[in-house]
């Protein structure tokens, strides 16, 4: 059996029963279960329909996300999440570069790297090199003034933890930011690159080896080995090309407001919903969300 979920974005007016019933009827689905009125609904069905992606495209034009997945095991026990442009609304390195006066140049490189057009490690070294000599105090300023949590981030982590889940933040950025974000959201652990600092200034270098696409997958495997779990127990979420390794390994790999090249590789795509969409596609109702600090 499979389950289909329809979701609207946080800024939309939501949707009524008409689009849900239309898809359910066309796909020979079972009874509709509303997870949040006007925001998220699901129904079971016997098979994946051949017109899945055409229906998906039609709903995208109306601001509605469509997820089709196997019904068994939808609730995951591990959350592996990217940080930049996923759990936070910014690229932290770009924000640090803005403090150094090279924001536009660094952001252009970041965009190409995240879309898979550049080697991640080489692009990271190049961007960090442009920050040589920057006062390390800029890091605290970025954390305080330039970083914002994505809507739904707190509810996602808190709800999965309240239901026995384990969470890890795995970033191609830097520990000076991932530590801040992990603490704010309640992640159990975090992994990222180390930004070299000497005498209170950035050296323009990053500690090797660089945590990139392969390393994110390695972190996922290490957590599963420690916990005695399998990839089917994992939900991974990310938006950039360096996330594809972990997205491909996870039982549920979610492309969240992802770059086109990344979304094309994933069956689970959230383009309109916020991070609570990752709870809805696990079958959580809105009234089951855990309270977050």
C-alpha cells in the first residue's frame, strides 16, 4: 500500500476538499484523513499511478505539494538535516562574506556549488580564501543578526525527539554556525567543517578533510551503526548537491526548496510547505506536534 499527502505552503490560503477528492477519486484512493484543516491531508491507495508527476506539476502550479510514498514505515526514527537554506533561511558562509564586503562574489560561487556545477571542496576553499584577515568577531555578529531559523524547524526537531527520534545536523558549512543552530533547535549532535582562526582573525583556510557529499553519507551510516538501525529508519532533508549522498541513502530523502538539479534526483519534494511538512508526510497530525521552546 501507498499513501498520498497533499500540503500547502505557510503563506498560502490553504486548500479545501475539492483537490484532495479529485486526486483520491482519480487514483482509486481510500478515505481522506485531514492532518491539519486546509493545510495537509492524506489518503491510502493500492499503487503508484502512472500520471503521478503530471498531477504533481498541476498541483505545484496551485501552490500545493504532493508526496507519494509507501505507507509502511512512514514514521522515521532518525532525522539527518542539512543546515544552510534548510534548517536556516540563509547560507551562513555568504552572510559571513557580507561582513567582509565580498558577499556578492561568494554568493555567486555558493549558488553554482549548491547546484552541482562546481566541485564542493574546491568551491569552499575558494570562498573561505576570500575571507582571510576578517575579524573573528564577525561570526558572533552573523549568528546574532543574520541567521534565522526556518519556519517549522523547532516543531520538526521537537516532535521527532518527543516520539523517540534522534536528530543530527550535518552541514558543509562550519561548526561555529552549526553549533549555534543545533543548540537553538535541540539537535542531538552536529557535524560541519572547521574554520581556521589565528590571533582573532580568519586565516582564509579550512581544516582538512572537508565535510562534503561523501562525508554526509558517512555520518548517516555511523549513526545507524551506533543505533543498530537501517536506512529505512532515516529521514534526510537538504537542498544542495552536496546533500544528494545522504538523501539517496535515507529511507525518506526530502528535497526541501531544493536546487533544480537536486530536486530532479528525489521523489519526495517540498517546494511550498515549511519544515512541518516533514511531520505531515510521516503522518503526524497538527495536534500531535510537540511544543517547542
